């Protein structure tokens, strides 16, 4: 059983930055691909970014490419999402997820483990 805990969400003005963290209960490096997803009220959960199980080959949604950066710290067993130039449309609950595979994919349906989510609100 993999447990994930997100932190770092909050309220920021448009153009601001936040860094989200996802701490895993056990070792995920080399065993689980990991990613970030977000969900706004009334909308389907959508892909944001993901990496392979060794924190490589990052994938990004077109809507965040060039603004967000996904990375990981193997020593801390923690995944990060650096968010810059935030827009009001980035407002959502952000979730960290993991799947028991090397490969990072964009579909939330293929991820097995999820954190509780952290709220990100971007004001105009």
C-alpha cells in the first residue's frame, strides 16, 4: 500500500507561484511512475504532469507547459510541482498519484494510488 500526502497549496494572485509537495510513505523511486492531476468543481479530473518511476521523461499538459515543472527528490521520497505564472484557470484541487509501472501516462484512470489533494486558488 502506497500512501501519498500533498502539501503546499494556497491562495495566490494571478502571476504568482507555488510549489506543491507530495510525500510518499514508502520508497516509490524505481517502482512507481508518479504524476499530478487537478480537478475543478463540476469538471473531470485532468492531467497536469507526470514522470517515470526514476523521475525522468517528464510529460506536461499543453495548458501548463512552460509554466510548471515536475521534479522529484529520491533521498526525500518526495515529488514536487513548481507552478509559475499562475492563472485563475489553474484554480483546482491538485492531486498526487502513483501507478505501479515505469511509464508515466496522462490518463488518471490508470493510476492506482492517490493523495488527499491540496487546494490551489488563483485570484484575478
